[in-house]
């Protein structure tokens, strides 16, 4: 792709090698004032004053002077932006200075600058404008910039890291300077080889956008001296390759069962696989998906690969975060709108329009799980988007003439839920973590075992050590704990661990969880914000208030349907409703002193405007989820305390209705998902078990109250559909928080609805009409509940988790329990006739005296289950695991036990009349059982053979 940028100079001119006298001493003094001294009313004014002086040169309108102005202004602005980013690393005592820093060494350094830099030629040629990084003066300036940084507290390695990022910032500043003042540089335009044409304008806009992509990967990560490009480790991934039987199989449930046995994982380095994909010539390959969990490096990869593809200049590339994408119009129109209003792009054209189809285009959509809900279910929005994109791709790439490639990135659940129509297994890439244990390495292609066995954590820590000036040969020993593998194996979380390890406040152990690390980092930001400050009258935010404000910002984003992005207006409205306006005012006042600068380095940043509202986004979605979790647990504690007060005194505390209203204010706008649930569990587990037991008890009472009375309505009232959705979300969250508490206490809670059908009816409101096998969060949280004696006839409990719940004497005929977890639950004396229990986990479950007549238990795991006096007449137990099962007095009349495992099963007094078994190995299988004493209905020949081979099976008290 030929570069036809407007800045290409036709031929060398006599002014190219002209030296301009610049007072570099004044330049760095201006830089000091603007970037170091926080107390200045207008920090950047001194830098502007310097540049204004430069503008007054006699060459102001001459093309050579303008070229120098363009380049030097860009260099100064790039240095200023980098210095501002690095200011949190400057020595704290410098931030409140009224006078310039006047260290003798620093003064000598300033005096040397003019001698050193004036001797360097700022010479320009055609290549200078094509490739601004080639300007030799840039490296000289970067060396002086590095020394300047060291005078203000950065060590040599950190200063070098920052200086290494200067070229990327310079290129971006160069583009910004040109775009901000195009009329000023008219004389340069007249000297270029390219006339001012629309094509040249588009090229200039693309080049500026590519400079933005490069700058993004060079921006500081977590306030460090280095950027993403310097610390990044190439990520691995894999796709699932299935047998032909799998691909041709029509039955969805059979697919799930067969997939475990017939899948091979093909691993690779993701960027290499995608580079190959860019050369595809088939329309059916024009869409790819990347799936990864929280902190798996999805967005970092997308930024790195976008910049890499852009630098090769072989295909146009456009990176679009989906939480900023407008889905009100069709995709082509939405792309045009996005590139025109996004302040980092501002294209004057739509790259998807037919007029622009002469060049190949790659569009990367990042964050499928973060689509704005816009009044619909998030899953519906995502599904409609993917369907429309598939249709658009076929339209644009007809006849295999590939014009546009689409890459969609998101968390696993969002990708799984929206790729059913894509049958090519290589279309879906799954990210691999830095580290996989031996069990996780199973199932990968034998030819690629070496690739998945690599522990990339060691590579990352070596690189991190080099950037920090600390020697690391591998993952530090104190972090090499099996309990921490899940954290250190994920790119983002591994980085957070590194930051926390550097602080030295956490004693890492097997009990350490991610929430503790997040809290430690917030504490660290708070300490750094107030380091060296002495406030009068207790000014400043204490840690508790500091974190509370962050939590409210996170909840405001969550309520908007996006746990990453929120607007100033939404934050203010939310703060007002929470009666925290005075606290917010103090936060804003402190932000002016530099706190917000620290926060943006670590956690969130300003991100343009949406609907004329200034917005902020959390740099990592998981940080927002952590803050939401801490806010929910605090509200749970408050709600429980108030309920306890009311039980002790009529005049104090909250009633159940009041408590539910307060709970709804936080939990009703959006449902909890499994990612947020993990943070909630980790936040609860650090609390005292007895305290959590009280929380659990109060949650159970609120659930019982809700089942009988329903959820209260909030003011102002909303449309009926919205109120139904709010009630559904909030009531489900009670169940979710209860499960998180019970996971710690392992106590069973009493749920006492007045009507025996009400719990089942409520569960039906949680799970909408299925479009697949995925469940709402509430279905994973029906554990540790006493639901005995209730009616659940013909309910859909596919994949539900009833672990350790008491459902004795309840009614479950024709219920779907496929793939459910019923382990260690009490189903004694239940009616489960004709129920579907395929692939169910019934490990240790009490099914004594239950009616399982005509049930389908194919592939069920009944290890250690109790089936004394149970009826399994006509049941299908094909491929079931009956190891150690107590089948005493069980009715197995006409039951199908084909391929069932009866190892150590007790069949004392069991009725085996008409059982179906593999005729060739029925004797071998029955030889494995514990007892056949007094069993009835066994085929006479088989019984005789068994008595001959193992007579003790038929003896009492065996």
C-alpha cells in the first residue's frame, strides 16, 4: 500500500539543513513547570509560553521555519504528555514547590542542554515526513529527556523505559499538531508532491489513526515507566477440532455428550494464526472469534495485534470497542458513525462504504460481552449483532472476493452463546493462560505438547524484572503456590500480583485470593495519593471513603448495563441517590490535587463523550466487577444488621419490605453473572464464618418473604415489563448471595413459603425461554436450601445446582434435571417418576424410598448414592456409574443396566426381574457387586454361574 500522505516532501530544499536557535534550557524549565509543579493554576501555560516564543521567529510563514515549528512543537508536546503520565513517580516533595527545583546538578544539566542540543542538526528530508521516527534529533532529545526524568526521581531504568516511549508519542503529537492547525502549515503543503485531494486526506487520516494505535500500546500500564508493548508476552490459543461424526450430528444434546470424547485441541500462537487468516480467500472464513475469560489478555492482544497489522501497511485495520458502538442503526451505518464522532479517529469517510472497498479492511470488535443493552436482554443484542454481521460479511465478500474481515473478541459465555451458526471449528479461537497444569494439558494435539507445556509466567517475570531493574529468572518462589496458579496464570491478574508483591503488604499464601490483591492495590493508590501531604482539619479522603466513591462509580456503570463505562451525569445521579454528594465533592476537590491522575493510571480513564456526556471507563472490566462485589457485600452486611435491630426493637432497624427496597436500589437494574459471582464469593470468604451465617439466615428469611409477598416496587414507578425485570434481577440476587454465603458456612437454610408451588413458580420467572443450554445465574445457586415438601412437577431444571439441598418428600415427576448437580442432596421419599436425569451428578445423594420409575438416568453418576427401598422399575441406567451404591430393597424390574458400572454396589433384597444387561458380560459385571444376598428375579443360569464363581455374594452379612 503506497504511502501518499500529504506530508511527503517532493525534493530536498535549501532550508532542510537550516539550524534554528532554540533555547533548550528554557524548554526544559517550561517542561518542569508544566509537568512537575502541581500547584500552578495553569500548569501548561509555561509550555504554551515557550511555544509562543518559538512562533515569533522571523520564519513564521516560510515553509522551512514552519516545518521546524511542526516538528519541535510535536516533540515538546510528546515530552510533556509523557512527563504528565510519569508524574506519579516524581519525588513527592517536588509536587508542592512554589519555586523551580534548584539543585546545583540540575542547574548544570540545564546549562549544558543548549551546548549539547544546539550542536545537533535538526535536518529534514523527504523520509523525515514519511517516517518521523527516522529524524536523528529525536534520539538526541530522548537522551536529554531521560536525564531530566532522573533529576525528578526516576531511576535510570525507569527513565530509559519512559524515554523509549517518546517516538510513539512524538508521531501521535505530530499528527495532532497538524490536524489542530492545518492552516498554519499551508506553506508546507505547497512544497509537497501530492495535491490536496480527498484520497490524500483519507491517507493522512489513516496514518494519524495508526499513530494512535501505536501510542495506545506505548501508554503507561498501571502507572509504570513502561508501556504494554514493552511488557507484552505473545499469547497462545487453540481451536477445537471435532470428528466428522460431531460436525454432522444434528442432535444438540448428543453433541454435548460426544464432544467430550471426540475433540482435539489444536494450539498455536494467536498472532501467527491470525496473520495466516488475513490471507484467506474464502468468504466462509471472513469472520473469526476469540474467546477468553476475565484478565486473559483479550483487549491487550487486540491492541497489540491491531498496531502490528497497521505497521505492516498491507491491510487497513480498525479497532472498535463494542461498549462504545451504536447498535441503533445497521452495522455499516454504525461503523461510519463511530469513526466520525470518536475523538481518536474522526474520519471524514466511512471505511465500510462501497466507495472505500478498493482496499482490504480488517475490523476488530472487542468486547462482545460488553454490548450496551439498550432496553433489551444483553444476549439478544449480542445475538442480533452477530447475525447481522454474518449477513453483512456475505454481502461484502460475495464470490470469495474478500474485502472485509471481521474479528470478534469476548468472554467465553458471550462467544459460546452466539456462535452456534458457525460450523468451522477453526473460526473460534480460545485463549490459553500463561500456565496449564498437567491435567489442563490433556486433550491437546500430541504434535504440539511442547507448546502448551511452556510456563509463560517465567518469560513474563524475566521481562518484568528487566524493566524494573530487578533480576527474575522465573516466577518468584513466594508466588509459586498451587492455590495461586489460577491467578498468576492469567495475564492481567499476574500483573496485579506483581504490583502487590512490589508493595510488600500481603503475605502470599494458599488462602490469598484476588479480592485481597485488589484491595491492597487500592490501598496503595490511596497511600501514594496522600504521600508526603499534611492536611489541616483532617482534609482528604480516608481509605474507607475513597473506596466507597470508587464503588459507587462502578455500580453506576453496572446499572447502565456496562460494568466498564459510565458518564459523569450517571455518576452524579447515582451519588445523589446514595446521599453521598458531600463525599463526592471532597473527592472532586482531592482529584484536583492529583488523586484522579493516579487513579487514571491504574483503574479508569476519561474516554470521550456519548450523547454529549463526558464518559469514564474502567481500564479493566474485572476491576469494576470487584468494586461492585464489595459494594453488594457491604449492603448485605448493612441489611442484615438492620434486620437484626428490628427483631430486637420495634423502633429501630428495617422491616423485610424496607430491606428489600434498599436491596432493589442496588441490584434491580441488571442481573448478576458468573464473573461477578466469583468476586462476591471471594469477598464473602474473608469474613468471619459466624457473621456470614447470620447473613445467610437473613437472606433465607428475605427469600421466604419474597415468595409470599413478592418484591416491593420502587419509586418512581416504571412500565410493567421493566418492573417485572427489576423484580426478577433483585430476587435472583438474593439467591446468588445466599449461595455465596452457604459455600463458606455449608449450612442449610430453611425456605418456608406459604404455598408449596411458589418456589417452583418463582424459578420459572428467573429462567426465560431457552435458546440453548446456558442457564441464568440463579440456577447455579439452588444449593444448601431446605425445600422439602414442595411441588416442582414438570419443571425445567436443566443444569441446575441443588448441591446439598434438602428436597425430601417433594414432587418432581417429568422434571428435566439433565446435566444438573444433585450431589449430596436429600431426595428421599420424592416422586421423580419419568424424570430426565441424563448425565446428572448424584454423587452421595440420598434417594432412599424415592420413586424413580421410568426415569432416564443415562450416563448419570450415582457413586456412593443411597437408593435403599427406591423404585427404579423401567429406569434407563445405560452407562450409569453405580459404584458403591446402596440398592438394598430396590425395585430394578425391567431396568436397563447396559454398560452400567456396579462395582461394590449392594443389591441385597433387590428385585432384578427382567433387568437388561450386556449378555456377553453380565456375569463379569455382577461379579463386581458387593452383595446379591436374597435378591430376586435373577436369571437362573446366571445365578448358578455366579454362585459357582463367587458364592459369598449370596451370603448374608457379606
